[in-house]
């Protein structure tokens, strides 16, 4: 079926922390953004519960309503996707992050369907994006949210790969017969997450090949953190504090402050100074009324800027690539447009290397639409799309805690796939009747909830009695071309295997 179907297209959803976007694929024209009902390319990832009509509102209107009653509003839910069971209160009702994400996806989809008569428009296949740094359970939670939104999810793609697909498509359209190879750095700094991904893009007459050379990032670093730092500075400059307010007063004052802070941050991207005014920020008569400068904003976020610089430096070490070897920089996410971030990249890599022929806020959705078209019909494009990736997090098993360590890494982070690793373990107690091999993904020698995710367990029972240290347990990790992890455990002739989702 053609990817150009008007009423049953393939779609790409960029589910962002602060803003989300939707694109469709049109044969012969490429990806195109579907604007929301208010004519905007992006929709704020904000959900508001309206108790008067028992309904959920998404987007800019939700944010505006939430300034008055913030207890009925949720923002930044993407940061909570590592725990599908976390309780989220909205208008006195209890939800979890997957529920809220599904509401956002459903709203974006409904906006697209509203452009047609009721019951006419339906996507035959959609792809949803996630940060490269998401762990297996976070990706699975995102897929579950897509299923609950009834958008017929046929695939998940990492955001930097989607942005690179958008770039590669433009190059391929401009130079369809040219064979080339480029090293591409995707600098993805959004409202809630930071992804840094280094690719080698190669175009041949038959294929577009993407090889991940190195990754880095932080799923707790983004524009929301910049806003919080700048807001604190604005309060300090006005000699104000929100301490001592009632919960309702605090929420209302904080929301007013954040709205003014975000507006000031955006203004300071195009000018060096601005005036910030918030009347009656603290009842009954305390106001914010001051001038803020770009220099003050940049100083307030220096802690986060240093962290970003460290992640960039670590990327060169992990990948073995020098900054001078980067051919192109793709900036993605609204926060990547902040002047000090652009200056950082210019200083490290070079101003002439920034790809400017793209909208940082929509290129991820556009690349996701292209990938959806490819999954839907691999013959739609005159070239195969081949992606060689690397492990973003280390993969290993839980062991007995010794010397403060209980995570045994078998496949390290940034290891090229496909790959296969085998290691032999043994028991630490006499006559162990069974074994539960717990497989984890994460970083660091100690398994913790915030750094590791449990992705599966393989059990072997009815083991013969053996003294401690005399029972060999052979564990094999294998990642294939489809990025599926298979784990095989062999003990005393018994063998158990499982295919696990780790990406």
C-alpha cells in the first residue's frame, strides 16, 4: 500500500517531555508535520483535568488552565516513565505515567483525525520515539502508552536516529547517486532529557547505513532544569521566597513564576536583556519586577552546562573520534537553540558544521514518519535502511554482593552489536537446588533502582547436590542483528534460554 494514503497514512509521533509533535509520510514529498487544532507544529505535553466537565485537556489550553489550578495539571510526565506504577494525582484522581502519556498521544492523534469527517481517518501504522538513553522498561512503558492510545504502533525508534533519518533523507534527495560517508553528532537537548549520539552515515547506491559510534546523555537534564535554576535566581534578585505559603498558594505562585521564567528565557535567546514582571506573586502584595540578562541566565545554569560538557568529553573517549572528525552537527530539541549551547558546539566542533536546514522541534517526528513508512513498506524508498547500533547501557547479571558489588557486567556500554559473550560462574553455597539468574541493564557495580532495570529472569531447577564452587554455570549473552538479546544458561547439562527486550 502506498505511504501516500490520504485517509490511512503512516505517522511518526515525537512524544516529548515538554512538547510533542506528529508527522505523516507523503510519497514524493517526504515527511510533513500535521499541525494541531490551533495551527501549531507542536503541542505542549501537558494534561489538565477539568472537573466541571470531567474531561482531560492537553496542550497550551491545559497549561493556561493549570496556572490557575495547578493541582489539576501534570507536566514533564516523560521523566516518570521509568516507573509505570508510580502514582500521579490529577484533579484528585489517581493515574500512572503510562496513562498520562497515552492521553497526550491520543489527543495528538485526535487532532489529526479531526481534519476529516468522523470515522474516515485512521493510521495504518505509527512509530513513536524515545530518547536513546531510555532503558528497556522505559521503552516498553512508552509502547504500552501507544497501545492504550489506539494509534497502531508498529515500531519504536530512538530520537537521534529519527533526526538523522530526516537529515539523511534530505541528502539522499539532493544527491541520489552520490556515495558518501559522514560522521554526524546529534545534540538532542529537549525539555527533560539530553541525548548525545555520534553516527557514521554512509550512502551507497543500494542503502543508507547508520552506525552508532558512541552515545551519552542524561534522562534528568533539560530545559526544565534550566527553568528551575533561572526561576530561583529571579526570586533571589527580588529578595523573595515561596517558603511558608499554603500548598495552594505555593502551587499558584510557582506556576506564575515558571511561566514568566520560561518567557524570559525565550526572550533572552534573541536579546541580551529583558524585563520580568509578575504582580502579586506572593499574596497579598509581593511582586516580581526586575531586569534579567542573558549573562545572568547562563550563569544560573552553569552546573548543567558543565555536566553537558563532561558528557561530550566522555563521548570522544568512548567513540575514539576527535571533534575535528565530526562532519555535521544536528541540533534537536528546543533547548539546543539556547545561545550558550550553540556557542558550546561552535567552540568544540565548529560553526560551519551545524545543519541548519531543519526545525529542531519537528525533525524527530519527521524522521519517525519516514521510519514508519519504511516499516510499512520497505520498497517505498529506493534504498535499504540499515542501522548498526551499540549498547547504550551495560548488560549483566545480579551476583552475590561482595566488596560492595552485585552487578556483573557481561556486555559493556557502547559495545557494537551484534555480539556474543560467554562467561562461567559458580555457586557460593553447598547443594543449591535451583538458580534464578536475574538479568539487568544499567550503569555501576551496585544494582539500584535509579541506575539499573531488571529485564528478565532465567530459572533452572532440580540441580544435583554439589559443594559450593563445584557447580559450573555457563551464561551466554547474544545480541542479534534485530537488536534482540538472547540469554542462555547451562548448568549440569540443563539448558534454559530466553529472548529479552533490552533496547
